[in-house]
C-alpha cells in the first residue's frame, strides 16, 4: 500500500478532507512514492485556527527557550541527514551530492535561527525630549505561512520556518505537491521536538490550498518561492488581503566571460551552474555571454565537458546529472529548445530524447548547448528551468552588461574575469540581486538575504538573514515619561 500523506495540524497528523489525491512519482524510476492530498480550504482553516490559538503562549515563551528548539532540531536533522538527502533524490531527481548540499543549506538556516536571541533586538534612545525616552521593540506578529516550490523541497521551507517561529510566530507550510515527502519527514522531526501544539503546521496541496492561505484573515504574512507568474499572483493577492508578503520568483541568469578569465576554472564553475540540479535552480546559469576572444576557447571547453557529463539516476554514485522533475517538464524544455532552433539558434549539443539504460521511463534531458543565441530569441529571454545553456557572443564588456540588463528577470548574474576593474563595474551596473565574481552560483548563505530584483522578486524584505527577522517581526514604538 502506497502511503497517503497526512497534514500536520495542531500537533497531530490528520487526514486531509481532500476528495482528490495526486501521485508523487520518482522522476527517474516512475515508482509511485506516495499520494498527496489536494487539500481544500477547510484544511487551511483548521491549520490557521491551530496556529492562531498557539500564538499567545508561544510569543510569550522566552526567546532563549524558543531558540533551544533549534539546537535540538539541528541535532535531529544531522542524525537523519542521509535519509533526508535520499528522499530529495527520490522525489526530485537530483543527484545525491546535490541533495546533500541542499540539506546542509537547510541546516544552516536552522543554525542561523538559533542565534535569534541576539538578533531580534530593538533599540532605545534616552531623552528624546526632556525626560522622555523612546524605544523600538521588536515583536512577532502572529501566523505566517510559506508556499514553496519543487526544486529544493527540503531547503526552501527551512529558509522561513526556523526564523519565523524562533522570532515568536506560528507557522504553516504548504509545500509543492510534486515533492511533498521531504516535508512529511521534516515534520516527523518537528513532531519529535514537542513544540507546543499549533506552533508548526503542514498543509499539503496545490492551488486551492495556496489561495486559501493568501486569503485567510488570520494569516498575517506569506513567504513564497516559485515561478514568476505565481509570485506575481501571490504578491498581489496577499497585498489585497492586507498581508506582509515576500515573493521570490523565477529567473534567467546570465554569465559573462571575459577573454582574460582562467578558462579551465571558469568552465568548471559554469558547468555546475548550468547543469547542476539539471538546470532546475533559480540561480542556474542559463545564458553564457562570451566577450570577444573568450568565445572560441569557452565554447570548445564547454562542449568537451558537457558531452562527458554522466546523466542518470541520482542515487547511483557515478551520476553527475539527474532527471528533470517530470515528463511534462521534459516536454516543455524540449519544446523551448525547438523554439530556439526555429528562431535561429544552432544546437551545438543536443540533450533531447535522452534515454538512460535501466531507466527508460525516466524524465531525462541531456545537457544541451545552443550557440549563436541573440537577445531577441525566446531561449535568451524566458526561463527554461532545465539543462540548457545558450551561448551569446558579444564584442565587449559594455555590450555584455547591456545584454544582461535587458532581461526582465534579476535573480543572479556572474562575471568570470581577472580584472578588478571589470569586476567592480559589473557589480555596480548589473541589475541582479545576487552577483557572482568568478562564482557560477551566487547563493546567499543563511545569514545574508537572498537577493532578487525585477521580475525575480516581489516585495521589500527578502528571505533569509536579517531581512527575514525584519519580515517576521514588527517594531513597536514606546515613548515614556515618568515624571
Ligand atoms: P510554481 O510557481 O509552479 O509553484 C510554487 C508553489 O506555488 C507550489 O507550492 C505550487 O503548489 C503553488 N502554486 C502553483 N500555482 C499556483 C497558483 N496559480 N496559485 C497559487 N499557488 C500556486 O513553481 P515550481 O515549478 O514549483 O518551482 C520552480 C520555479 O520556482 C522556477 O520558476 C524557479 O526559478 C523558482 N524558484 C525561485 C527561487 C528564488 O529564490 N527566487 C528559488 C527556487 C525556485
């Protein structure tokens, strides 16, 4: 019997009232791993009620005690580290090492939250007027929720939940229905912490559950990570319902390579950026902009390395690139490659119709390199979210910066160079929220906010770091005279 996932509400595992369950398949083997409920509004209502009831006692639990839960949570995550990584591989399709990296990053967010007693401080000024003192105190706000994507099923919810609850809020996670099992296991660990009932809640489902979260009057704020069209809906809907919202969207990340770059080291790094997690990272390099004489050696080295990449099932140690998330994702990606070709791009390496022996039903797309790409082509403009790297050839640095800034997205951009002058110019002029200099995946660590600009981010305060603490707290102003 395949497991039917339950929701976790008010400290208990409860059967969803859903009438529909969706299959969760391993994208490499097609094995049915679980069935996930398409939870209706009533389940979100129950979670919001439990979280609301838990809030008064939880927010008055000393912050040092709240932080203690994070130390225990980290210990449990470390104990189950390999299991957590394995389930990410099974439900998402990435490689075991990529999954380990994801789980490690998630644990770092828990470690960050353990330091909240020294980070959620307010401030005070004596004698702001004669005999009057003024204080800004940081307070939690109530029930927050996160709506999260399939591509980092373990890590992304951990960008939010630890900070939200350690600052004194209560929380609901609505994970992706494509990869819900990671949260099922994570909530088993949260259950072992014996947090007060209702502090953390889990509601599985898709659009209906998301809408219920966005519209619920008792949910004060929403952290969202996913595609740009949905991020925009979430931002607008939450704002209309008077909520705080941070909505991290999709991306189209450019990587510029100068002729003075160390080509071997640069390409090794670019390979990880373009083909790591089969290109299903919001920080994945998608267009490489070869400046002047960088073009020939860059293309040759990319083709050499990409052709040798071993594609396969993520649980096999020899695999260097896993599957994409589903057969429909593969179809969409192959369609975008075909659209690029019809617009004039040349296929230098074709990963379409990739088949892996022993996993013939798997959703594989091999590494694909398109050459002769120009800014007008759809493959240069739209998010592909698959292992497809486009090469654009430009004459100089300024043209490269213009090509990058023409994108409607602004998640990440990287420059490979040996020139400090160009590195500074790049950082200064490029409109993207995460900049890599000789780094292909400029991923903010837990104590820094995760950047994002233009259509890659809707909101003011980013996820993670001190922005996260700002987002989950408000500053109350106290003005006192004791005369
Ligand atoms: P998605 O937008 O399809 O889904 C994200 C979440 O929104 C899921 O929980 C889903 O159930 C829910 N959802 C889907 N449609 C909805 C709707 N109409 N209304 C309300 N909720 C809805 O994204 P995905 O395919 O799961 O994830 C991939 C996307 O996420 C890519 O675009 C990627 O760039 C982006 N992403 C961004 C970041 C970032 O930090 N900026 C990080 C990871 C992924």
